[in-house]
């Protein structure tokens, strides 16, 4: 069920339709230094998935990495009442029904500081996306900053992605660009990310990038 990407790093990609586009939805799981599991952008909860995760370690941290990635979270709160739930800044206002224990900020939580780095992308307050780096595998973990979807999609989805400027390429969508409020702040955040040592990129929507990720990310945000 879970795909091993690297030592201590797994993903699971499942179908998801948003605004008529079949963009998929990827869960990413990281085993922390103490053996606990960190789960990023969870997909639909089900017992079989919980069992697969339990084989890797206890789920103690669940991360909602930006202000619009709230799909499926309710069932995860119910299934893991003792876990810490980390939400992007602003989630508490948009989803007051979800009782997050922590707010994601510009620095990693001490629980994962030895395994993951993180940056809060400033200048996009509707998203407040937090980007993560899995150090040992040199893997960047993105949510909605970029898509990488293409010919495998249904016809309508391909048409809509063309209109959104992100068909069959690694790109920042036109929809994402509408969330920019401070281009200088976004550019500064991207420069910090590009200074990290990474090659692979894991995306919430679309195909992962196995190599050359820094160059692709730089090109995707050249419009800044």
C-alpha cells in the first residue's frame, strides 16, 4: 500500500477530484529519530492504511501543511486522539471545528528538528504553506506550490490544467498565483528553499520528481 521512497520516507498517492480536475492526493510519511511517524497531508483514512502505517511506527504527528488542505482530516482526528495535529497558520479560523494542537511556523518542531527542516512561505496568506526538507534523502516535500500532472489524466482534467497553466509540466498554477500578496516575501522564501540541499521533490498533486528538482522549482517560479 505504501511506497518506500528512501530510508525512513514513504508515500501513498490516491485519486482526488478538485474543481473538475483529477489531481490526485499524496500522503507522505516520515519516520523520526525516535521511531515515531510524521504524516503529511493525509489521504482518506481507512483501517487498512492505519495498519500499514502502524507497521512503520506509531503515528504521533499529523501535518496539515497549508490552509486549504483539510480534506479527510476529521477521520484522522477521531482515529488518533493522542497524536499531535499541526495546522498551517490560519487553519484555526477557517476550520474551528478541527482542534489542532500546534501551529506550523518558520522553524521545525523539536520533535522532528533532527530529521526535517521547514520554511513557512511568506507572502501568500491564503495558503501559508509550509515546505519541508527530508535531509538524509535530500527530498523536498511540497503541497500546492507546484503541480506535476500530465497525459495520464482524463480529457476534461487535461483541458482544465491547460487553462490553469500547469498541464504536463512541473509548474506553479495560475490559481496559485492569485494567492500572491507580497511577491518580494514569496521570492525571499523561495530563495531560502533553493538554498537547501535537495534533488528529489515529493508533491501532493502529480508525479514526484526523482532528480533535478532544484532546477525545476527555480524555473517554476521564474515569474517572480
